[in-house]
C-alpha cells in the first residue's frame, strides 16, 4: 500500500501544483525566487542623471511644494545644457495660487521639445483588471498644450515589490504610455536612434530587469543645478529625470527585487525602466506549457526514483532537483531572457520529498508491527523488540550475566501421545503451553524455546529484570495453580493425569544470539542452564524444585520443603534443592 501511495501522491501533488502554477495562486513564491535567484545588479547607465528634489533643496528653498519658477529655472538650465530628454515625476494638474509662477513654468516648457511631464490615470474596481482608466489627469491646460506627458502609475505585486513596469493602458479609445516610455522615445528622437518595440503583456506590462539599487544612478541636487554647481557637459545628450528624492514629499517609495527592504524613489525606478529600454533586452515570462513541462519532468524523476531510494539518497535527490531548478532558471534567464516560474515547482519537489519521508516512516512503523506480530508467535516478544530495534546490526555473540532459568515439562505426556491421535496430542500440548507461556510473560520472563511438550524460559535477559529469581518462582507458582483446573479437565476428557514438573536455577550464564550467520537463536547456555534442566528432570508430578542459589534469593518470600542434596551427573558436589510449597 505504501509503495503505491509513494507513486500516487506525487501524481496528485503534480495536479495540485499544476493548477497553482497555471493560475498563479501563490505568486509570492515565484516572486521570492525571482528576487533572490534571478535578479542581479549591473552597471547603471552613465547617461541617465537623476536630479533630486532632495533634503538640501528643501532646506534651501523651503517646504515642498515650491513656487513653480524653481522647476522652470531647472528646465531652462537643462535645456541650455543640451539634455537629450527631460522627464519630471511631478504632477502639475492644477493651477497654483501664483499665476506668474505657473506661466514661468509654461514658458520654460515651451522652449524645448525634449520635456515629458507627469500624468496619472485613475481606475475603478471594475475596470482595473482591464487596464482601462476611468479618469486621466494631465498638466493644466496651458502647460499641457506645450509639452508631452506620460503617466506615472505603477502596479506593485501584492508583497509591495515592483517587478513589472506598467507601460500602457487605455483611456477611452486612446492608448496612453508611461513617463519612462515617453522619455525613452524622446531620447531616441533627439539622438536620431530607432526606438525598439517594447514587448508588453495583455496588461500593458513588461518585467523590469533592474540594474541598480537605491542610490545607484548619478544623482545631483536640484538646488545645485539652479545654482550652476555642475558642469554642463554632465547633462549634454543625457536623459535627465527630475523627481522627489526625500521622504514625505508626494512620490511613492517602492521596493524592488534588488532591495526588498530599502524603499526606492520613483525617479530611480524610472531610471531602471529606461535603461531596460535603452539596452533593448527584455525579459519575458515563460509560456505556461514550458513551466508545466519543467514541473512534469521533475515529477517524472520523483515518481521513478524517489520511492526507490533510502532516505539519505532521497534527500540528496531532492536537493539536486532544487539546485537544478535554480541552475536552469538562471541559464534561461541570462541566455534566453525567459523567466521560469520555478517557485511552485520547488515547492512541489519539497512537498513530494516530505510526503515520501512521512510514508517511509509509516511504512517502517508498519513493518516493525508486522515483524513483531509475525515473529512474536515464534520467539519471545522481548527478543522481537531487540530484533526490530537493532535491525541489521544484530550479530552473533553473547554476554555473561546472572539469570534465572525455568524448565517446565508435562509429566505423563509420552504415554498420552502414544495412545492418542496427533490432533488430540497437539490440542492438549497447546493448552498446557498456553498456560506456561502466559505465566512466564506475565511475570517478565522470556520464553527461550519450546522443546516438544517442554518449555525453557529465561528471566533477566534480554531485558534487565529486578528480582528475577522471585519473578521466576511466581511464574512457576502460577503454572502450578493454573494447572489444577486444566488437570481435572484433561483427566475428565482423556482419562490421563497430566501435571507439570518444574526446575528453577539461578546463576551466571551466557545469553545472546547463538548459531550461524544464516540461522541464529537467542538463548542462554552454560552450567546454570544445564543444572535447571537437571532439576526439572528430577521433579515429580506437580513439583517445583528450586536450587539453593534460587532459594537464597527468595527465601523470605516463599515456603519450601527441604529435599536434601541432589546428586547430578558430571558434578562432584551435589545440589541442595527445595520443593516450593507456597509463595507469600
């Protein structure tokens, strides 16, 4: 199931992120990748000069807005200096209280055909998406009659970053153009150059390939221009942009991909837009099918490869795919002027990796439960837990530790098995072994193995078990008590008296994985184990025999009968043994 999900989920994610990409549902992601990966500085054009309405000018002239003859003087100076184009980002759509100052501005504008003044469009909520202005403000009549205009509207993205230059929109049946575009055309006309066609999308925009951060272009103070502080050669054949260069004087301060934190004055944004036009190299958004093809290719790699890899290699593949997205986008951007929408694709890749990781974790957990459920039927649950926890690290070998061994055998079983069919024998054995198994596990022991009708159990291995000797004795006592009803039932059903014979011994033994590389068993070996087996073989029906070593651990908590010394084969010294009578 998990393998199928590892293929199905990337397919579903591809569909989801395909819709997100095509319909631009989370555009800020692509905006971030554009800002931090694709955008880069380059030398600003030296023939673009910014004349700032700056703090110095305000300190010298006074609070903005100023009498308009100051701007008239600036236009006259720049005309005298033979500037190729002059763009002013100040809206003079109404008369001021000083008619003489207004007419001075008109007179200065009338003397040059290289001036472009600001205009502004207004959009209501219904027509804004169609980029059709509901109103259009231009300079007051006398000024509008003697100069060119261009709108200063901008359309930043939802995160406040201006990535696209609004260059054209409709006002009625008329197509109007932006101030940067009109300044660019004026410059080309003055210099005798052929202006290039600017590729606009259906919203009248094109992506701005910014060259300079705030303060990157040559900037001079308007007050300095008026007072002849700069060489006229600086302005000859140059594009001069005049606009606010101080906070709080009416221009909108925006952020650009090159500097998302510091505001950029509108006059500097215009300078970047004009440089784009001068260079004639325009970036264009990739066609939807190209973006979709990139995402589909990434999905194909993920579907084919990701679910087959271990998690470390799946992470490596994910990192490589993301890096490949950045590399491809950068190459396409710089070499082919195409902007790939890699933000959504990168999110898709990351989500696929996270989904694969979660599914792998769930699959591993499910596999652990499967192993525990399967092998727990054959070996002790404690051993299964170690197997699951250790995995491939489980090795042959063991350690020496103190343990208590319990051997349990069914007395009278041989005669019963010879006189009854196999199905009866198996049924009876299973009933007795269920009792022994339950008694051992409920008291913290580990079932080492079943040997026919016998059971071997270890206490204090593999997990440490405080009072392991007492736990072993309690388990044996539970078997003895629990077998009373079972004995009567078997006697009634089969006419055979079956009872347990149990031997318990405590001491040092080697416990661990015994066997070979291809077949191993977790068990205990040593003299302590052999002695416990000998005690069990000497136990009579219903007897629980304890060695002296075990008795010394639990003597204050049990009642016993002294059975004397038991001579054991291959042992020079006999073993003091006790019959368990009660557990207190």
